[in-house]
C-alpha cells in the first residue's frame, strides 16, 4: 500500500451508467487527507463530454479514462484497486459489481435493479440514483474506513453466493424442486 486509494469503475460510457454523476461526486471529495485516484474503464459516446467534465472540474490529476480493456486487464485493474463504484441510473443486475466483489473490493453503488440484493454493510454502501452529494459522502466514508472492510471476506461471500455452480444449483432447484418442471404438475 503506497498511501494512494485506488477507485475503479467499469462500464460503457453512456448516460445510463452515470459517469457524469460519479465525476461530479469526485469533485466534491477534492483533496482529502487520503490521496486518491480514479480509473474509469470503458468507452462510448459520452467519452468526450466526460473528458471535458474532468478538465472543467480540474480532476485531470486524479481521474483517468483508460478506454476499453479486455477481461484479464479488467481483473488486473480490479485487483490493484481498493474501491469499486457503480453510479448507474438504471441496471438489471450488474456483473461489474459481482466482479468487483469477487476481487474483494468494497462497493459504492446506486440503488437500482438487482444491486441492492448483493450490497450490505459488510461489503459496501448504497446511495440513491443521481445523488451527487450522497455518492461523494459514501466514497469519502469508504476511503476513510477502508480497514473496516475485509477483502478476503468480501471475495469469499461473493463466491459463496454467486459462483456459477451455486447459481446453476438454484436454477435447478427452482426448475425441478417444486418449481416449473416438478413432476407433481
């Protein structure tokens, strides 16, 4: 640990993903006692406007848009990071959040879609959609209390709940165990 808190977010650079909200929240954090840097992985039509926002808010030293990366590069970035953020305005169920949790990262995410099902006080914080101040406060809290989050415990719990074989078993149980395909119907 070199004293810099590394925050990461991944996703298509589109309005629905809320990267503008995230960058505005980061501007409210400013320079805290703890040094931080933000890596945003992904590409899309919002890239130029997000770059302009980063420049206008004078966050160029802290926030990097690194473009699209392949799965192994994303996994490497996650493992080198300390906090994951999802500022989406809408999601179904976020694979990116599960990838971050499986890497042991505490997560700050907006309350949308199925995300609230996998975030609790042991692995992160939830904030309302489009709430720049709440997102900034949650990020500050996590940065100041990083030692309260057990990375190994977060990763283990994610794998216990969401490993492919666990999900497959739940689907099988629902199909055959009194669900859709049970013999009693």
